[in-house]
C-alpha cells in the first residue's frame, strides 16, 4: 500500500495542497495586520521558496446570505421554467388571501437584488476581518515540506503549521475557533461518545432478550403461548434481533459524523477519517463485545478490569453467539449490499427534494461514497471472519458471499455512480491495518482461552508467541511505513519538483495557486450563468 501511495504521487499532476500549508496562531504585530505579518515573516525566513498566502476570514454571516440567495434563485428559476403565468401572482395580504395582486417574479427579483447588495457590503466589511490563520503557498513541494515539519518560531505556540487539504476539501466552519475552544469541543465529543456507547447498550439488551426465549418469557409471561409457536420463535430468535440492531445502528453514523465535525478539523476528509475510526470501535464494542458478553454494563467493565480472565470469558461467550452473527451477516450485510446497488432511499429523497425545494431536472448532485459508514462495516465483517473461522466455520460461506458481492457492487458504484469529493490517496489504510491487527490479537486471545477450557496446556503455550509476533509486526509497520502516510519522502518530493521544472504549464499553475485557497464566500458574485456553484448567477442581468 505504501508503494501504491508513492506511485499515485508520481503519477499525479501538480495539486495546490502539495505546495501549501496551513499556518495557525499567527502572532499580532503592532502596526500590521495578520496578512502583512505573514508576508513579512515568510519573505524573511523562506525567501527562495515562499510564493503567496491567503488569509482566513470569518464568513459565517456571508455564507448564510449566500445560502438564502441560492434558495431564492432556485425558486425564481423554477418559476421561470414552469411557464404558468397564473401561478406567478398572489395577493400580498394575510396568507395571500387579501390585498392587491403582485407578480412573484418581480417580488423575488427585488429580494434577490437586496440580498446581493447586502452580500457585497458584507464582503467589503470582512476584507479586514481576518482570523490568525492563513494558507501559505510555496514554489516547490520540498519548500512546503520544510516549512511544515520545522518549527517556525521560537515560541512553540505561534506559527503552528499543519498540512493543507485540497481546496475543495476545506471545511471552513471552524477556522475562527481558538485553540481553547477546539480543545473544549474535543472534550465534549469524548464525553458525548462515551454517553452514546452507554445508551446503545439499551437496544443491545433488547436484542439479547429477543435472542433468548427463556429470558423473554421471564420479562413478558403473557407471551408464553405465542412464543411456543415454532414460526414465531424462529422469526424472533433468528431475524428480528439483528434487524432491530441494524435499525438502531443506522442512526449512529450521522451522529459520529457530527461529533467529528465539531472537533475543529479543517477538512472533510479528516472529519470522515475521524468518524470512520469512531464508528469502527463503536461497532466492535457495542455489536461484538456487548452481544458476546451479554451482561450489564457493570459486568462488561468488571470483565476487562481483570485481564487474566479475558481469554476464559471470551472463550466461553464467543462461540455461543455464532448463530446470531451468521444471521447478522445475512440481514445486515447482504441487505446493505442490495440497498447499495438499488439506492432506493437516495432516490426517494432526491424525488422529495425536487418536489418541495424548487429544484428542476438539470440540477443533480453526484453522490460521494460514505467512507465513514462503509469502511467500518466491511472491517467488522472481516473481524467476524477472523475470530469465527476456527470456532464456527459455517459463517465463512456467508462472509465469502458478502465480500464477493461487495467487490462487484462497490466496483460498479465507484466507476459509475459515485464521484469523489476529495482524493484519499490511501489515507484510510492505517485504519484498516489497525483493525486487522486488533482482529488477529482478538483471535489469538480467544484461541488461548479455548485451548485452556479444553485442558490443552501445550496448545495454549504454542499460541502465546503469536500475539507477541503480531504486536512486533505492528510496531515494525508503525515505525517504517506509517510515516509515508503522514508525509512523502524527500527523494519523492525533489524528483517531482525537478520534473515540474520542464513542464510548460507551471506558470499558469502558480497563477491559479495564488487564489486557490480563497474562501468561496468571498468570491465576487457573477451574473452570467455558470455551472460552477461558487460563481453561479443569482440574476440574469449585467453586473452593476
């Protein structure tokens, strides 16, 4: 995977994020604004490589105006395309029932003109309202890497640098948040995530009650006659638990995405990677361990507070849940693949939006693959395969069907349905690697416990070196290969920079790089219709 990542880098065209870094905590200087301070600092300390910079502004108010103008423009354009003149008039009194008749086209055009005037005024006012953060661009990738990985100032809390995302990947919402504010948000997210994990134990307890008829009869004695029916008992114990669990689980990915968004990440890709990690460990804990151990939250904590009992407890509990996880693979995995292929829910949502939001036929937003939802699900089924392949081999055919169908379906979706909003460049692979290592360690621990229960001390002793070797291999990978996912080697950067010296289009690229990281909310409004959303027209008129 590291070799593929480097090969991708060599084959890629010059990209703005390869030449740019984000600088936070810019110190204030007397008599200078933040932009002048950045210009002075990098001109002095990076004279041969510094190219330009783009300051970050507080644009939340402008973005609200742009959203209002977009909605009004869609409504206005939809009315013009319908060509129903009678529907374009209404009375301006109470609920449109009283007063004089007015032309809605004229009314909306006037409102749109007012919004545009307010938008221009706010843009002019925000020209000097800068945030102590800036995107700084360099003439070479190596120059950007040097500035990124070397402390810029004597004070470590000033001139803090981090890698810049792609321009279309930037998440502008939290740039104005201070370090303390971001730290508080992270603490709040940590507490909220823990609370969500605890609350999710409630549906897990419900599911375990449905899977255990004896427990269900104790809770609801009046259902004893109904539960005695073979068909009812098979449906309740076989399919209903996993369906209920999947229903509750479907609400978790958007919540995790929201948690990651308020942590202060600067790009959508970072938000999705953080959400992917949260979602993966949430599934492993609440779907695997909570169902396997089948006890109260206090019991689950006590089990893991006594590490010596973990192999024995897992060896006793994991095999008993094999039938549940087989039905979970069928009802959750296979069902999700079929819904991914047909995409009925997005189709209904799209139809609903077109019907009630004023969108018309030529407006279509190409979807992007939800990595934060799909990757944790795939990795969890991989964990089930690794842990159950020697305990209950019957699960393997179901998993094989899932992965084969998943390969075919997702290959089709990636080629013909989805359009990436950003290039991952293999950045999700460390999550896959860590999940695989965890699955192997878990399988080794369960195997040690199984052989211990069967009174086979020699077999248990022979298994003990395996988790140790796995951890050594993981440490080797973390030391040798993980740095390639954080930064490209000097050799790659310099080779790529030297190759670009012979490219004829680099001058044009540098010209575009100067404005690549300008906040979309500060771009001038254009009236001539364009397919670009950021410069789409608001009125069919000439610029004032």
